[in-house]
C-alpha cells in the first residue's frame, strides 16, 4: 500500500478536513479510515498468499481472509 493509497482512503473516509487553515481530524471518520486501511491490507495479503506455491491451501487462506472483511 502506497502513501497515495492511504491519502486516497483518508479522503474517501472524509477524514481530512480544514477549519480556518488548520487540518482537522474527525474521530468517527478516523474509525472508518482504520476500517478501510484494514480491509485494503487484508486484500493485499490475500493476493500475496494466492501467489504462493501452496496449491489449494493458499487459495483457501486467501478466500478466508477476503471473507473476514
């Protein structure tokens, strides 16, 4: 996951705001942002596992990880 991915997710969660020129963080949006990051990381992990030479085991683990979202 790149820095741009994280910024994009923060914007999607409406986490980034500004009041009178000051950056503002919103607690409810921060929780939503954390959920987005966790889901993206789980998807990234599932893709890496899918590529591993573990035959059906890797596929099963990748499916399980995606289902946890």
